[in-house]
């Protein structure tokens, strides 16, 4: 594969370390991206490209929904919400032609 998109940053970091032990260069040979935006992913080399989740907003919305459920009990929960993340452009993804 040319790129791995991992479900979390820890998996991406472990994958990068394993591939580097096998002699692969990140991102020259294989690109890796994560999800979470954990601090260590922005420190290690190469810095991991990752989608940083807004945990403060997620916690606030979850608390508001929980309080609403306690105050106004429902038999079904169909509320859905989306919290946008922020892309941290590290150095673990090779530059694409459209980025030039």
C-alpha cells in the first residue's frame, strides 16, 4: 500500500515504528495518517499527520445531552451530532500532486 489511515494515533505511531524497522521510509515509501491529535504524535519524528478531535466540544455536547435526558426522559435516542476536527499536517504523508 501507498498509505495507511489509522483509526487512532497510537496505532499509526506503532505502524510507523514497525515499518521503519523493516527499512521503509516515512513518507517517502509509505504515508501514514492518524486520528486523535495526541501530543506525542506532534513531537516524534516524523511528526504524524493526524485529524485532531475537539474533545472539549465532544464532552460539552455529551454533558448537555445527558442532562437533557435526565430532565426529559425519552424511550429512544435518535439525536446525532457532528463535531469538526482540525487537520494537523505533520510530515508522515507524502505531498500529493494537487498540494503543489
